[in-house]
């Protein structure tokens, strides 16, 4: 026969917890010995183990008698609830692991996959972060446009001319805005813009407030890139007025 302390140690709880289970009617009170001490048998060990298992599974103490006397359906329901809680905890653990990865914290999986595909191109960290921040702002301010344009941007990663423009922008990131080499990059970017899907080509773009468009266009801090945007916009505008040229309505951007 076991004392209350021995029973509690066997179940991995405290003697106080066993007394609580007695008080709530979950565990039957045993007979006492000649000295007045509770003495427990093997069935008490079994009963306590079942109570502890349910309590640790998150079953409220008030529901434990009901579950102990229920059929397999009730246990299956508890098991399903536990699996759901485990999934939620795993998701929280994943979020903790991603604290150092702003893209994973702030962007959907397809955008994260796009950024991962940029890695082999060999862009600078500053350029990669600028692209990442641009997508974060886009998904926060104009999610429908961001989702739609991401499809075409992902496909363009297989286009050597698009990759060449990305690398050219990366090389120019620290240049002076009056550097004459920017003209050649602007020519290539404008030519690319004539055949790629631009945000302004999308029906949802008309719903985006102008101040949002301006914020997305000006969040970068490279004077050379700002000058490139002006040059590319001028070239695209000129192409719009030429009758033999297809029209475009926005700068293709470096992302």
C-alpha cells in the first residue's frame, strides 16, 4: 500500500494536487490505516494516472469525470483538440525562429519564394533589402496589386534582360545622380518596361490612392535610383507619344 506522497511521486504530481483531486471528487478517498494515514492501492495509481493525463491534455477538472466515463468519441475529440494546439504551438515556434527574417514575418510564402530566387543573382544586401521592403509596403498598402504583379515578376526572373537590369541597378546604387552611365541603364530599363506587366497595367491599380503610389515609388534612398526613375519615365512617356511604339504607364522599377 502506498502513502499519499508515494502515490503523488508515481504520478508526477504533488501531494497537494492529490488532495485537490480528492476534494473535487475526481479520486476516491481511500481507507486509512490504524494511524489515520491514507493508504492507496494499484487502482488508485491507475485512476490518478488517468486524471493527470487528462489534466495535462488541457481538459478542465470539471470535465474530467465526464470524459472518464465517456466513450472513444470524447477521447478522439480531445485528441483532435490537442493536435490543433500542437499545430498552433509549432506555428508560434516558427515565428520565433523567423525573428531575424523580416521577409518571413511580413510576407506571404510566394513573396518569400520570390526573394529566395533573387539570391543567385548576387545583388547587394542593400538592394535585396530595398526589394524586400518594397514588397512589404506593397502588400501592406495595396495587397491586390502586389499579389497580381508578383506573378509577372517571378516569371521575369527567367528573363536574362530583366536580370541584367537588376544587376545594372545594383551596380549603380552608389553612383552620383549625374553619372552619364545612368543613361544606358535607363535605356535598357525603358525597353524592358515596354514588354513587361507594370502595376499601372492592372485593373486594381486604379483603386490605389495616389499617395500610396508615391510612397511605394519613393521609399528608396539611392539618389542614383531616383534619377534613373526620372530617366526611365521620360523614355516611356516619349514612347507613348510615338505612334509606332506600344504604350506603357509606369516605371518598371528595380524590383
